[in-house]
C-alpha cells in the first residue's frame, strides 16, 4: 500500500517523466560521443519545472482526457509547487555555481518558450496552435538534449551518424506524443485543440504510428550498419527492442487502456534508449 502511494506521488510530481528525459538525454549523448554528465541534472530539473508547471495549470481538457491525473495533481498542488520551486533553483543555481553563463543564457531564453506550451505567456498557448500540441514537446526535448552539449563541446565525433541519431530520436519522441494525443482525441475535439490525431482522425493516426515505427526501425538498421565498433551492439539491440516495445504499445492501445498504462508504459518509452545503450556496453 505504501509503495503504491509513493509510486503514485512519484508519478504525480513528474519525477518519473523528468528521470525519463534525463535518461533519454544520456542515451543520445552516448550514441553521439558526448559527455552528458554536466547536463543530466539540468535536463532533470527542466523536466520537473515544465511538467509540474503544466499540471499546476487547470486545463478543462485535462478533466476530460486524464481525470485521474488532474485530480491527483490538484490534491498534490502544494507539493507540486515546492518541487517546481526547487527545480527552478537547481536550473538557475547550477550554471551560476559553475560559472557557466552560456547555459544560464540558454535556460533564460528557452524556459519561457517551454512554459508557453500550456500558459499564455506570449498571449496564446502553443498547444492551441494547430498541430503544435503534438509537435512541440518532441522538438523542444530534442533541441535541449542536443543543444546543450553542442554549444559546449561542438559537433560530435560521429560524422554522418549525427543527423541519423537526432532524426531517429525526434521520431521516437514524436511516437510517444502521438500515442498520448490519440488517448486525448475526444477531449481535444471537444475543447477545439487541433492536435495531430484531431486533424487526421483515429484511423489515419494509427496508420501514421505504424509508419513512424517503420521509420524508426529503418533508422536503427541504418545506424547498426554504420556504427563504430563500440556502439554497434547498442544499435543492434535497438533494432530488436524498438519493434518489440513500440509495436507492443500499438497493439495494446487498440483497446481502451487506463491512465496508468499511459503514465507508466507509454511514458516509460523514454527509458528504452538508455536501457539499450547500457546493455550494449556489456557486449
């Protein structure tokens, strides 16, 4: 019972998704040959800040799409505010302690954009712009994961593999987001939020997800064919793990699933690349 409550709070306060984002960033940097250590706490704090800010803002669509999560977030509002404040201090304090003014400037520029997804900071919410509800998060996470090490360390030492890795990573995140927006389809329609599934309709969205899985798998096979020796095992494992996990999700969501399934199994996708890379290091 206690373990279940702790797990639920871990999810409600966005520690699960923030850890997933950090682990995803580690995996991308591992494949690109960058040292991710300086950026892991920043990605983690960013996830905590942005996702808690999103859940703190009461959105009528959430009451329709994810009523259990909306209710849990309302009950944990004070804790969520505390986590948000601590994350903000970490996000600003770490670059200051390191004397890393470049990162501080990037955070200052990027944070309002990220918060503008669910709050009308610029006079409108990005999620209300057609298609941006689906495209915004994958793009922002990809930019954060690649941008920080790029600005500090320059181009990675993988040559042509850079574009392939970044493209595959973005497609992977997009797959996650489309699945979540497919769950939100009816609520978004009623609230006139034009996500990709709302624009395409359910049958075409499901077809797109299968096509996207094919693109991800083709990218994995290409990566495995051209990867240097120390990364070859990770790419080969990705060729197997991707279809099994993502394909399993697509089969599972052919019937209605609980909010918990999306919170743990779908968002759990974020940990798959790190698991694959960690396993590849053993071979």
